[in-house]
């Protein structure tokens, strides 16, 4: 790049030049102003040349790099670090213009910092809202001269592509909550078991609180210490995460679609279930079947699910629940837990799907996961101030009530139903899974 293309003039230069032009224009009537205008013009160009000389001196150098994770997580706040190595005889003000991915929709992104000779570190946060490849471009650093009339542009060629996958960070956070022994309002909620699981785990010394019915008298006689049998939740149960990719899953909350929330929750529950030694599979569908992964618990299963979720896209047609029923029958030969992520806009849409959902629930444990529109609920509870507000609030309340009717109808048909806000979806789904296991339903 030619050195002339690296020169940027500051607003101070243009405002001073405009002042000189204004004085020269009135100099036809007032000669003194014309003289003052010429003096200001001469000083402006002289000082600008001094700025150019300082900025384009061989002693002024800049190097830099951008530090990013190997992959980005969907909806995760991610820190981007910029490290600049600056060589100069004095500190100078810099404006950093990073060419961030277009998916972030940041059109006026810039950072301001005074660069001191040596190492300088800048940080900023990004939040990916779509899966796919994010392209970072040139890092442009505009260093301003000490007289604030000219800037020198340093284009650092730091182009790189980074893939945005379903949130692995959220997956690990949910795993910690699920396996935590402490009660947490956002984590594992303990439920009283109906009956008892009979999958033997180990024999251990009796401690206060153990069930006397589990005393192992043979082991007690050998060790001369009271010993009890300990049991655990039954393992190797089949779990299928089923995600609808129909048009209603294109709806968004905080710029993230319902499909992406479902994908993050699917990755989280799959990880927890695999750690619980259950078999995990995946089905995605709309007007046709997308992904169909048989439930297994083996090395590489979570990676297989992650790679499949990365490529999923919404479709513009209505989901075909009859096609889903056939696919579930083909993949899930044994009784399984089916977690179905979907969204119904109306009672009519739910009524069309209900016959197929009833058929699935006869053979499997079906959990219907619906999205709660918190903005609509807040609107329905607002105070009415004028006629327009009355119409809007009435329509919002009607939609909220219709949604409650859909949930009640599903539950009456024996379908376990969750209705939760998108931001708490992963935790709610894991809680439901742990509840069903603790109650011995699966």
C-alpha cells in the first residue's frame, strides 16, 4: 500500500481548514481577515507536515495479533484479546478498527486507546448469535500524531476464520449443576423416589440414614461390621433428543432463534445423559427427516451429536409429525425417553400434532418442551392506558391463555410438558430428565 493511502486527516484538520476558508471568503470585504486566513492555512499545512514527519518516521513501528479461542460457542460471551507491540519515542493516541464478522451486526465498532511504547493489550466481548463460520478481517490501527491533525493507518493482516458451534461452555456449566451434591434453584432438584431401583452398585459400611432393608447379613457376618447393599439409578436407558426445524422455530428471543436454544439444550442434556451411562440419540425433522442418530453410549457419541447440530438449519415449512412417528418407531425399538423441542403458534397446530404425539407416548416416555414467550407475558400484564393498549394487551393475554390450554391438553393426554423461557431451557430440561430418573419413570 502506498504511503499516501495510509494518511487519514482528522476532524480537527478539516474544521481548521473550514475556518481558514471562511476567513478568506470574508477577506474580500475585510482584508485583515484574508491575511489571517492565509496565516491559518500556512500554519495548518506546516503542522500537518510535522505530524506526517513524526508518524512516518522509521522509528515508529507497530505489530499485533488477535487472540481467540479455537472455536466459539453459540450465545456465549467471548473475550477477544488484541496485543499490539508499539515502538515510538512517545505515547500516541490510537483508534482501533477491527473488521469483525458481519453476523455480529456491529457496523460502528471501534476502540480508543493511548499506545505506550512496548506491549499494549486491548480486550472486547463478542456474542455469536448464529452457528457457522465467522470471518475476522484486517485489524486497522489509526495512530494519531501529537498535533492531532493527521493519522497514520497500520493495516495488520490478521484474517482468520473461526467456527461457531453449539455452546460447549453451557454444556459444562449444566453438567456441574446436574452432578452437584448441593441443592441449587437453577440446578438439580431432588425428588422423592417412588419405589426403589434394583441395579446393584456396591457393598459399603452402614451409616445413619441407610435403609435397614438393604442390610447384607452375609457380608456383615464376614466383616463383623454392619454392611448394606447400595443401589443406583438404572443405566443404559435410551434417550432421544428430537428437534423440530419448522418455520415456528425461526422465532427469536434476544436475536437467537428457538432452534439455536434447542440445539444448546440438546448438547447439554446429551452430555449429562452420557455421563449418567444412558444411551443418547438425535432426530431432527421438519417436512423431512434431517439427522437420525441411533441412541448409543460410546466414545465419540457427543462429538457426533455436536457435529450434526452444527449443520442444522431452519426450514420454512410446517413440521410433519407423522413422519416423526415413523422415524421414532424405526430408530427406537425399545422404550425410550423422547425429549421433543417444538413450538406451537396456535391450538390448531397443536391439535394436528396431538394424534401422533399420543401414539409416541403410548410406547415411550414423551416430554414436550415448549418455549415461553416472556415478552408476550409481560405485555399481557401491563396496565391499560388507551384504546390501542387495550387491543394489544387483550391479544397478548389471548395468546398466553391459548398457550396454557395447549399445555393442559398435552398433559391430559399423558404427555409430560415443559414450558420455560429460552434462557433457562438447558437447566429446565436437565432437571426434568433427573426428575424422571429419580422417580423411576425411565
